[in-house]
């Protein structure tokens, strides 16, 4: 795992620039325990005969001790709240030895020679998978699509579940094009058609326009959902690779609007 402290600080500074304040609204549809708290072990709800993935979710937080072990004890001192991010946001190869990362030689050289500037510093989308691993996000399930709203101010994702296939020659976009299908109680989402302007993480691992991401969402009960993400980009990586996490439901709250340009002062100091 290759980590550059300067690059990570640039990235996280952009991410932390506009943390929203969350609402506190008791959801009457959530089952409760006797003390009034959400019963996170209750069965997963159903909608249209399938698990209902709707809700505000947060990727499993990384312990501060793990950040300190890998990045040093000074890392937390420069963060507003280290628990707003996860190890996967820092590096999709967290815990992997550098020599075992499936990087092509030209990819390694590119990461060394080109300065990494987070798109977020220029008020541009962080994209996938960063938007999954920073703050939290909201899923809204409808009959033929699922909408994902992020806390990072990225454009909403539209995950179509109406049987359509991915476009064969798409115009590259920040968030790509997503088509989902159900395999039993697991939602499998294929996303392609990305541009090459964003990164997979704060370490600057790149993506090309040929990147394809497969996500598998399995809600095992009310409060927990397993997520597996597989990345396939033969331009930069010698083989596909997978990361896994657990998503936790955040009941009685919501994702609020975040506009990067409002009060933004960093972009003028970043070289284009």
C-alpha cells in the first residue's frame, strides 16, 4: 500500500470543507426496542417483493488505532473528525503490501510523477468509491430504479433496475452509468462509462474510461448491509480487485444539501 501524506491531506482537506449538519427526525416506520431505539437487528424490510435498501447508510468506520498504526499518530491531529472517513477512502489497497498491488509499471510511474490534486479541491465530484466511504449517503428505492444521494455533493446516482443494459458507447461522466439486477436478495450493480478525471481514493489510484465497477448490496437485517465492490480496469491494473465493507443504517436522520462553491476559497490556490 503506497501512501503519500501530502496527497492524503490535500484530499481530506477538501472532503472536510463542508460537513453538513444532520437532522434529528424520528422515523415512524422503523421498528423500536422497548427503550425507543431503532431495532437494528429486526428483519430487513421488503418493497416490491425485494429487500428495501432505502435509508441513510454509513460505511463501517475505521478505528483510530488503525489509522495511527499505518499513518502515524499525527494523522488525526490534522483532521476535523477522522471518523468521517474510512481506510478504504484513504487507499483501496489498505493493508496490501506495495509489491502485491496489481499496478502496471506505467501506473506506478504516473502516480510518482504527477501531482495528485483532489477533484474536491476544485469543487468537482469525488465520484465512486469515495462518495461511499466519506460521511454517509442515502438510498431511495423505487419500482424501476434506486437513487443514491451522497453527503459529498456529488451528482446523484441513478441505478436502473428496469432490465436495461449499460450503454455500449457512453459519453464519459463523473458518476458513470449504472444498471442493477437482483440475484435472490442481493442487488448487483454494474457501472461503466466513467471519465478519467477522478481517483479511486486519497492515495491517487487512477481510473481510466474503461473502468468497470461491480457492487453487490445485501441487506441482512434492518441495520446492516454487506457491500462488495469489484474494480476492473485493465489500463491501470493487472487484474480485477475487490474490497468489502459493512454499511450501517443511520436511523432518524437525513442527508442535507452541500454546495461546494458556496464560500469556497481553496480553488484559487490550486494549480489547474
